[in-house]
C-alpha cells in the first residue's frame, strides 16, 4: 500500500476530489495548512495597504491506496490541481506498512 500526500491550492480541492472519485478512491483526509516553497509567500492587500504574507494557505490531502493505483492517483491529482503557475504544490508517495479498519478489523488493501 502507498500513502499519497499532496499539497495543493485550496481552490483546486473540488477538482481533485472529483478526479479521485472517478478513479474509485473512496477515502481522503484534507487538512488546511500554510507553508512556502520557491514561491516565498505572496503579497496581499488589506484595507488598501500592501503586505507580505510569508506562509501561503494550502490544502494537504492524505490518501491511502493499493500499490497498483498509486501512479494513476498521482497523475490524476497532478492534472486536476495544475494551474500552470508557481505554487501549484507537491505530491509525495510513501510506503504504507499496514492499515486497519477499526469497525471491522479488516487489514491491508481491504481496509482501504
């Protein structure tokens, strides 16, 4: 199994969710986060005054998938979250050693 962690722009969340649903992905965890990368923050205007926001709001997605679905899910996220502009985000794929559904005790792929 793999754990896919994606950091995307918040307004692309619905597009990504729809793309994953079309692949049959049934579970996703979303967290609102802040951070920066090469973008180094962004300039905002508040009440007519310009200021520098160092941490940019993002959405962090965590998706557990079977090994054979990981590359397909990664590509679906990339296509759905892509705006072509700096700050589109990153996708990380990590090995997931074990998973268990608490309600039934199912483990492995059947727990997903």
